[in-house]
C-alpha cells in the first residue's frame, strides 16, 4: 500500500481530485433525510429531557437514540459548556446540578473540545455536531487511505464505508463519535513519521490526534483508539528504515498532544480524586454471546437497533451487538486480504480484526492476554472498541478495490465464504430456536425483520456477484465500489426511521423556574430529567455524573435518601432510576424535607398529579387485576390490619380506592367509611367521606376527605366500606391477585368473599404547611418550599445585597462569617473587595468565608487544582506545534527551491 507504481492505471477521479472531498463533506447530510422528509428528529431533547410533550414514535419500532446520556450529558452539559465559552467563561464549574459540580471535570461534556463544542449552543447542536464529526471521519479516512497510496476511487469507497458505520447509526454517546475522526488522523501521523519528507507534519498530526481524542470527552473511546494506534506504530517500527527517528517523532507528537489536553486531564483528575470512585467499573470481562455474530454480519437480523420487542435474551444480544459491519464489506476485505499491495499491513489488519472479534465474543486465550493490558478491564470493549475493528475492515476493503486496478482478483472463494457466513447467521438468529421463540404480535414483527435482513443480505451478495462476473475492468470496480457505499448508507439510514417526531417544550414552566431561582435551587421528582436544568438554565439538585463528588453523595445518603447507595455511590441521582423510585423520592422528601430545604431548595418539581400529602399505598399496581362491578345502591367491604408503613403515617384525612369508571360513565356518589378495630368492637371511631363519581379519574384512585382524622397502630384491624349511592351507571373496584395471608380481604355486596384478591388502597395525611403550589399545567406542577434556606446566610446577621450564585455584597456591623450553600471543593477561591480571603468547608458540604466590619464585596471563582500548570503545559504544546509547522513550511520551501 505504501509506494506508487509508474504503471498505475489512471482514474477519472484523478482528473477531478476535489470530487471525493465534496462527496465526503456533503454525504453525512443524507442522515438528515428522514428528518426532512418525514418530520422526524434526532434531537434527544424530545425523548430524554422530560420537558417535552407530543413527541410521537417514528416510522419503525425502536429509535436510534440508545443511551440517554446523549441527552443528559452531551446535550445538557455540553450546552452549558458552550454557553460558558460564548460568555467568555472557562467551563470549570456547573452551578446547575447537584449543589454545584465540576463541569470540565466530568469530561463527557467535551468542555474543551474547541471549536466543535460551540455547536452545542444551538437547539439541535447535538445533531449538527454528529453530522460534522461524520464528515470529518470521512475526510480523515480518505486522507489516510491516500497516504497509504490507494487510488481515489478505492479511498472514497473505503472512507464512505467507515463514515457511515454503525456507531453513527446507533450513537450511544456523542463523545464516542467525537473521538472517531481523530483515529485516522493519528494513524496518518504514524505513516508520516516513517517518511523523511514529512517529519514535521507527523508530529503535528500525532499531537492533534491524541489531544482531540482526549478532548472529545470519552476516555474509553480515546483509550481503545490509542491501543490500535500503538499496535499500528509497533508494526511500522519493526519495518521502519530509521527506527530511532520514527520513535522520536511518535514520542514528540504524543508529548505535545498530552500537553495540549492537560487542562482537561487535570480537571478530570481533580474531579476523580474528589469522587472516591478511582476504582470505577470493571466491565472488561463482559462479552457477547456467540449468537451475536449474526447481528454483526447481517444487520438488523435481531430487529431494529434499540428495539424493546422480543424476549430478553434476544434484546440483550441485539443491544450488545448494536454495531455491525455487514457481508459486503467482509467480501471486499477478503479481496484486500488476498491481493493488497502492502501484504504485511493487510495481514496485520486481518490479525488485529480477528483478535478484536475474539475479544468481543470471549475467546478464552484472547481474554486472558487482553487483561494483561493495563486499564483494559475497565473498558466496555464490546461497546466502545467498534471503530478499531471497523477501520481495519474498511482499510482492507479499500485495499481490495485498489488491487483490482492492477490484476484480476479471485472471486469464487470470497463469495463462497461470505455466502456461508450468511447461512450461518440465519441459523444463529433463527427466531424458532430457543430461547428466541416468541409469541403473538412480537413474533410477527421479529420474523419480518429476520426475513428482511437475510433477504437484504442475500440480495447484496447477488448484486455483488453480478458486478464481479458480468462486468469487466474499471466498470466492474466502479459498480462494486458504488454497491459497497450504497449498502453502507442504506444500513445507516434504517434506524433513523425510528427517530421520534418533534414535540413541544414546556417553555412556560421552564421560564417560571429560570425567573424565580436566583440564587436558589429546585428538586425534580419528575418529569424533568437529570442535568437538563443546566440546559434550560436553572439549578436542580438531581444529576447524572461520573465522577460524582463523594461528599455530596454522602449527604444524599445520610440526609436525603438512605437507599442511595450500598457499596459505592451511584453516578446517577434522579427519578425514576433505582434506588430513587417515584414512591421513595416522594416519601423521603416529605419525611426529610428540612434536609432538602437546607440545600436552598426553593421549588419541588413534580408530575401534574402530585399531591404533597404523606401517603401510603398498597399493593403496587400490576397487570394481574380484575374489575369488581359496583352497581348503584351496592357496597363492597374490605378488612385488613395496619402495616408498619401505615402505622408510621400521621393521622390520615383522605382515603382512595383504585377504581374504574367504564370510560368516565360512572355517576352518582361514592361513600367511603373506615372503622378502626375489629368489626363490631365497642367505641370504634368510624370516619367517612363522600365525593361524586363523575370526574374521578378512570383507573385512578377514587378519593374522599374524611370527616375526621384517623390513625392506625401497627397490627390494628380496620374495616372499609365503599358504597355507591345514586346514579344510573356502575363503578368498578380493581382487585389484584395476591397470596399474602395478611392482604386486605374483599367481601362482595352479596356477602361472598373474593379469595386471593386485594384492593389498591391509598391513605393520605394532611398536606404539609411548608409546600404551596406555585405553578401547574398538564405536564408538571411546581411547589414552593416556604421554609427554604437562603443561598447565603451570615452569623451574626449582616445585610445582604445583589446576591448571585458567584457574588454577593454583605454589609456587617461587626465581623461575621458567611455560609454559601454551594458544594465545597478544593479549587474554590474567594475575594473580598478583590482581596483573597480564606474559603473553608462548613458543615458537610457548604462553603464559608470570613466577613469584616463594613462592606464586603465577595466574589467566588473555581479552577481545578494545578490548572495553572496545565495551562503552561498546553501553551508549550501549542508553541511546539507552531514551531513544527514553521519548520515544515521552511523545509517545503527549500525543497521547492531546489527543484
């Protein structure tokens, strides 16, 4: 592949060298065609923010936005980083999640990925950033293939194959996509390092490849890409004519790249040290079941990407394999493996690909050897290593196309091998084989995808065979290249048809929060998801962060939600994700409200149906229920004993019974009566309440307010009667299957019991006085905490003016201390009238500074520890690259002058 021949046949593209570049730059816009033609949207805000309504499913099952972190982290936090840059602020700190958390230190928001991160300031910035990265992947891969002396047609086809790969079709995280263009750039630099004509360009490309791989914000992707680049460099080192010079250029580029990325690395290290999560996760032993080979070879044979239909084992395999290559690229890669001009590189790439696939599918010797590589046990290899086996296949495919310029290629054997792989995939993915056997509508859908995927694979092979046998010369090569590129683009577009249609943001509620939270916080128990408060511009204590600060995680565990962690703090604190289920979030907030108020939480964001009263409800809602008709004039009776949870509830004033109204047809009046104690016991203080049936939610609780409060002790018996009076249409009580001997028993109006069934009962205490409804609409409700602590407090009291999250003016009659309810971190600094003052931790998580008598103009700033040295390193790295560029320009000028 390296070296040229004087007998190389000319190509049409040689006379039009800009055409491939134009195609590669514009081709990614094809990914937006489903959006433009069918009104679909790749913007994760419609499905991942929780602040949108009216977002409808796409044209096929599943959707292409698989990992919600593309919204929670990339879009939400990346938008905040972009806004910081546009307002001339360094994106060190995020004041809008938790009680303040590092921003650049989280690394995934691509905070220093300039200038690309600025696109995230746009409403659909994630979409445009992905499109730009895809164009860069194509252009960088084309440049690499040309550096390997491949012809323009082969380089173009191979670049399109890699640019439209399955990682872009199924983006798990924008950071993985952002790191991908810099893999071919890094390899290009390694190739230049072998060439005495381009030593300076080699250092520049190596440095940029390493630096931007890190700045892209996904350490695992940067790490596995670096492993492949290191293996490529080691292979080239063995055959390099001047090994010392080659190694020195590699080292110089590496040091410069790490220096340029130093601010990001220092921020990440600082946040990691404060997180207590240095161990991280150990996913290196996870592998894909062997049946997953079918999903890699025949895309969508298990159904559309990220589809939730089918059996769990099938979904696990489809989700694990998520990425694919297809049969046509394998066919072209076999041509390259057989006939590539650089046979050494071809066999290296073939061997590397087999090693990667062996690692994916858990081949024991490869697993054992791979775990000797430092850090690899921490990596989701099957998920994040896809580019390092897709690029070798694309390189071999392009090499096979290029080799066809010089000689006829053996066709029968590669076609036979690929046909066998197609048959094997059909057997492995056969829905009729256990545990893939499905039933009902799911089976119909799955079988349709299975057949369509195999038919498409067979059709592609048939067209390839026709092109290879029916055409001759350059026409054959052109047809096969077109088929290869068209197949890749078509497979890429399939999951885009699952994109949702755009909805409507609840801008009025967001505007209310932005207006009333300065400086204060909110706490969302639904529907708005973690980190999106940073996108919308108001602070919320929920977060999705890795690494997350250990001190705040301890505060959550000790004061807010004791269920928050077991062996290590989770990186995610938001409803509805375990352990913060909606019921736990609601109950813990009402039980521990003073601890929330102490965080300067002024508003609680909740679903529209939220009621702030302490509530106990049982049993959980499930599908195992039947409706018990309740005609006008009849009553149903429930008998049970109070559980520990019900006994802990304050005296309750409301009772609800889950009922059905037959499509809101029930009418008349419902009367609920509760009598503590055994039936007929003397002195039972019964309480009752009534409400109209009409207007009560269908398949929701029918709720009445009791005429006096009732409190039950643990184990105390109670009897509840639900009577239907007046009206003409029946109501229904939902009864759930149970085998518990302590379940509430049901007696029908005719006195007959309903064995093994229990009703869903809801007991509610009076709403707390500290919560006042401040806003509500059909999507959410916002409740004001009247006892919320101020963001700033002083002791003794001082007069505070112009408070903001990072500044305040305190006028004191005597020396005092100010408490700032922002997360304490070692990088915080404070100034009083532009003079530094000591900032210390107060309590468990807050900040404190001294105040002198008189006017204190305080300002707070954050920068990670050792960031000053990081900037020095980055400056030196950039200066070194500028020097290399100047030397390269000078050397080029001298070469031209000598000709």
